[in-house]
């Protein structure tokens, strides 16, 4: 990972948990991104202040830009994309990480249409709309890059998924049915496959990533990894992704997860 060089990164849901941990890991790289766009719904809120304090401490080699972005609000997505384009000043966006997500503790009996729609809006439809808005910048990065093949340092979309979205594995079913969450992540995985076919021809790498059992607000009970250790492993995987991984579902160890 020492050789991992990336000019620009955008993270959704970066004000806590895995998102915030990834921001810290990127800033601690030997070659941190020139632009790291950390987005969240309420940057002026208490959790947004943590990001702003981190931005104030950044070295001259990296710039942390805190932006408002609600993945369920098309106007917010469009405004964020425009602001990012202005910051990049003609350069493309190298890496987009769709990390924002929500979960509902539901069962087959308690699941409702309202709960399903709300979870899909954030976990599936949100990433689709964010990718559509930032695709021109990703394509620009791929076109301008001198790097051969595919990589996160060139142009990539990483959709943060979950083993709960694996139709084959049905991980932890007896303990946590979480129907809307599972369905939304399975649908996100299909979105990744579709993106890999539609965007791969332009040089944009598309991958679904299971971050493992990280102790966050979404996975406190079943977490086995700390945010620090988990996000370090995620960055290791990001640094190693290549064309062979386009359209795949991998975990924090770089191993394939069954669909």
C-alpha cells in the first residue's frame, strides 16, 4: 500500500463509522490524495465538525473538502457534483466510494413497504444517482490517466455492500433477518455488475465491497473489527484492485464473496 497514489477521492456518508475511518486512512497515506471530498448529509452538525477539524489539520500535500451531500436528494447530488468539478478544475475524479447506508431491523413479518422504500432509497437508488452525477468526472480521469489497465488510482466506483446481500450465503439469517437491508444490498450488487458492463468500456473500474464485521452504528453487535483495523484492510484492498476485479464482489481481505 506504500505505493498507493491517488489524486482525488469522494466518499459518501463520511461523518462516522467506516466513512470517517476511511477519511483518516486516506490522509495517513504516504502519498495522500490531493483532493479528498468527504460528504455527509449535515456537515454543519456535531459529526460534521469532526471532519472540519480534520480538514484544518491537513498538510499542504492533501486537501480535505467537506461537502453536503444527501444521496436521497437529487438536487443535493447535483450541487455536490458541480462543486467537486470546480475544485478539480479540469481534472477528473479518480475514486468514488458509495459508503452511505442505512439498515432496519426487520423480519419477514414486520417488514413494510415504507421501510423497504426508505432503505432502497439510500442503499440502492442513492448510489445509482451519485454514480450518474459523477460519471463525467470519472470518465475524464480515466481518459487523462497514463496508467494502463484499471485501478482505483485511475478511475473507479466502489459500492460498499455487505455479505448480507449475498443470495448464496444468507449470512447470519437466523439472528438478523433484516429483509430490506439484505434486499437493498443484493440490488446494489446487481447495480455494480451493470455498471461494470456499462462503464468498464470507458476505463472505470466498478466493484462491490463487503467491509467485514466492523464495529459501527450499523454493526455494533456483530462487529469483530475496529473501525481503524477494518478501514486499513479496506485500503489495502483498494490499492490492489485491477481489471480482473471489475464487476466482482470482494471482501476486506480481497477475497471473492458469492453472489
